[in-house]
């Protein structure tokens, strides 16, 4: 599946009536390929990134685009598999794409990193940048780190470091913890981080489970295990249908344990949980209420431009990543109309963005973005309600990026571009 997106407003601003006239211009446009899960069981997650990317590309084009042309957004369907993503990377290379974006699944992210490592090694004069807006496995900035990969997502250690401090300071409650996660790199990271931070936070891990990804239809047997364990808190990195179905099973079983989730703001979770949603926690980068007037203004503009009522963190991180790219582009003037991808990558290392969530910078050692983090709780007192319910995400703890980030991993041996 391939779609090319232009903002009509931006095309007119450039004096262009459409793609045909644009392609006739001398200067090449900067092309961004969004390789996402646009079909299959997790297509709804991929659709969130599409909405956000279209929104921010349009804004960048309203501000002038790049190289005298509006930027192009090309949508490519990975079909939710590493092999599908690898095929789309090949398509992107054939189309002369300069930037690839992706976020759904660390397994897919790992495949894209490997494909681009090989390509960029063989084609040092025409490299491709990979902007990762959501894949969080630690190996992506560890053993798999590479110069042209930029990660705008937290990871399990960062999230659990924040959770542990919040529990220790009694801002979040948890004493008996059960960890349930998906059986792949990201889920393994969360499970390990839950266990590693137990002593710091002062909780006891009473059980843990890893399950197949996007294959479990009924989570009631897992909820039964959680209930039997005596856990008062469930920590999960589940996302997509695995989180929706886990929450539904917990509600159906009247599970008393509270959830500390990483993606509870994804559509369907709060509405699906009903009154049981109240008191559950979420851990991520952005919360409009916590960000004050700037956060609320961004939310309102996003609603107005996209027709989407709720801005979730999947939206925000894709917007943030493209805003960061836009800021880096201001530092790189194309010479003779030629786009210098290596220069853009080097500018991204130097860039600092004053975002709605706070200041974001890129750590040169592993290209992990230094991101703020907010722990929120589902509450009727939240300023911004979600999914047409009486609930929203009330800020509990906000952590600055320099306090949230963890050290560069020893396994990262980045080979810098020559």
C-alpha cells in the first residue's frame, strides 16, 4: 500500500496546483516515508501515526517546507511484520526516500535498523535517516544503535525508574506487583525493569507472565493468575489489542488490582474499562493538562485540523519527532538544490526543541532523545476528558528529561558517519 500526502494549503502556498506541477520543479522535495502497520489486527495503532504525521507535515509545509518545496509524506504498509517492513524499506530506497519513520513494534524497528545499516554502509553518499517515534526496546539504542537512527521514545528502564521514584515517594501506590507483558524484546525489557526496580521502590514482585503478541483472544486465565497472586498492582507494557483485551478481562472479572500501564491512553482502554478505569495509572511523555497553555493549545489545534477528539501519546511522539526534524532542517541549507542527508543527521544531534512537553534534545552517544515523562492517573478531576467519558488523565508526577534518561548502554558501539 502506498499513498502520497500533500497539504492542499501548502501546495497553494508554494504556487503549485498539485503533485504534477510540483514534480516539474527543479528542486527535489524532502520525502518522508511512514512505514507502519496499516492493515491487520494492529492497524488501528498504525492509523494513529498516520493522522499525526499528516498533521505535522502539513504544518511544516505551511512554514515553508524544505528546499523550496513542500515536504512529501509517503505511506507504506508493513502489514505488521518485519518481513513486510523490510519490503517497504526496499520500496523506499527505490523511490529515493531520504527519511523513514516507524513506531509500531520494536521487532519491526529492529528489522528496519538492520536493513538501513546495510544500505547506509553500502551507500555512504546517499544515506537514509530512520526516525523511530515509538519502538522502545533497549537494544535499539544498545547493541543495534547506529548513526542514522534517532529514537523519540522512552524505554522500559526510563519508565520504571520514574515509576519506582513515584512509588518510593508515595505519589503512586504499589506493594504487591504482578508483571504481565508481551513475549518479545519490549515485553522482556518491561518485565526485567519491574524486577530490577523492586528494591528501590519497595514493592514485591508476586508473579510475572509473558504471552504471545496479538494472538490472545481471552485474557481471563491470565487475570485469574493475577487475582490468585494477591497482587494489588499490575504493571504492563502491553499495547494495541493485547492491552484492550487485558483491560476488558480485568473489568469482567472485577479485578481489584490497579494498573500501571504504558499505553493506557490508546483509544478504547478508558471507555472499555468504564467506571473501573478510575484510579489506573499511565506513564508516557505528554499530557496536555501537565503542559499548561501550550499543551492545551496544541490539543485544540490538533482537534481542529484532524477532527480527532483525543490526542494520545502515539500522536504526540510522531508530531514531536517531525517538529524536531523541522528544527534540524533550519540548520541545513541545501547546496544547489541537493539535499544533504548526512548534514541533516548531524544537525539532529545538535538540535534542541522547546516542545509543548518541555525541552527535548538528542544524546549524541546513542541517539536517544532526552524526553520528559509524566505519570498520570485516570480521574474525574482531570481537566481534559477522553473518549466521551467523565474521565481523563490527571497529572501526578512530571519528570524532566535529564532526570528521566538512563546512561548510554555499554553495548552501543556507534560507528559515526565519516
